[in-house]
C-alpha cells in the first residue's frame, strides 16, 4: 500500500532552468513532509521539510509547496545545477501527537540536469 | 563529528545463511531506524529502536528478521536463513528524538546480495 507516490520516475532539465518534482499522498494523518536527495551508493541526505501548518518553505534554491486539500506537494529547484542530478525522495510522517517518527517514502524521481 | 556508520557496506550470503548488519548512530543520538530499499522502489520502514528497547517493529517481517540496540555497541539487524528476496539495500538512520521533525541522518547503507 503506497501511501506516498511519486508518479514521475525521471525528469530531465537544462542547467539554469527550474526543476519541479511532484509528490502525492493518500493518508490524511500525515502532517510533516520531507524531501531527501540520494546519490548512488550513498544514503539519503535531508534536503528540506514542511509542516502541514504551512503551505510553503524556502531554503536557498529549494522551495517546497504543500497543497493539503489536494494531498500534493512539490519541490522546486531554481536554478538547477548539474550537481543536483540525483534521485529525489519524497517522505511523509505523522509528527504531532506521535513519538514514533517513522517515514513513509515515495519511489523516487531521478533528476538529470544537463549543461 | 562522525556521521552514521554502517558495516559491512557490501555483504554476500548464500541462501540459508545468516546476515548480520551493523549500525553505529551519530554521537548523541539514541534513536535508530532501519529501512530497506528493494530494487526500483523507495525506502520502506522496518523497525525503530531506542537503547535496549524496540519501539516499533511493525514494518519488519515476523519471521527470520530481528533487531537490537544494546546499551553498549551498535544496533544490529539480523536476518536468519536468507532468501533471494532479501537482496536489497538496508539503511540505518539515527535521530535525537522519535519525531519526524527531528532530522533522521542516514548511513551509507549495506547492500545485501543473496546468491
């Protein structure tokens, strides 16, 4: 039962343009969302997160948007750089009222930024 | 400050053997999570442990799999009588607290191959 879905397995973007990665979720209990970046043969690295009390969070070139009514979030990277080429995982969790912290991951989107 | 350490990085086992995966959390972290990534899939939660306690093992198969996090030493994920379907990347993450809003830092993973 895939509660977090990333429907695009891959995305190719030219350097300097915007990359938009999308994620949908089905569990209305989720109230905390994260994006991780993963290079081959390495573990995932935290990128940015957002709580359900917000609809936008920004950190440098990375912005995450949350649409709770649509159960949809997106990660915007602008401008995209070749070093951004990696697999991006969307993750979700129940944070308030929970002391478990388990993350539910999507299957990932391979982003390729070409010069 | 060393990050999360996992060993071995690669492990090859024949069907029926035991696999033992080790995870040393970041200094100061007492919360450990294990996730498994099957080929072409996202990470799936297996178990959440604190020192000497299993807090949530709802993602772990009931048979052949066990995990521990002793008072001293690393956390260990043990797979008995491995089968080909156990071939995957196993990631350990550590955190300061058992809430999603406390960042989980991932290790580089152990790639288990069952022949």
